[in-house]
C-alpha cells in the first residue's frame, strides 16, 4: 500500500527525496524504491548488477588499506543465518589510494 508507506510520521517531506527523510529510523517496509513482489521494478536487478560493476571498477583502480591496527579478522561479527559484521560496533575504516 504505497499510500501508507510515505507518511508524515516517518518522512518529514514525503513527496521529496531528501536526506531529511532518513534522519530517523524508518521501518524497512515503508521505503521500497523499486516496489515489491511480482510487479516490482525490473530496474532493481539492473541496479544491483551496476553496483557490483562499480565496486569492481573501484577496487581495480584503487589500492585499499586499513588504518593502522585494524584488520578484517578483528571485526566483530554476528553469526545468524550467515556471518556478517556487527553494524552496531565500530566499522573497519579504510583508505583508498
């Protein structure tokens, strides 16, 4: 129900795409830029492929270093269905050269 997703209680300016709209925690179900379900936007999959292509291009053109004393092995992890970084802890800071 798109009419219920863009509500003033979650989005200060519901008819505009501004960073102010995301200053608070917005429930995941209230922001669906590509739609959902069988009638979702086909561009979602193209966007996902493009994000991967851009990431690969960046990683090929730059050398990535972590700050002194930090490494991937020391990142706090959560072991749910899959292992992933704990986003509530300090993230790994990197430098692109």
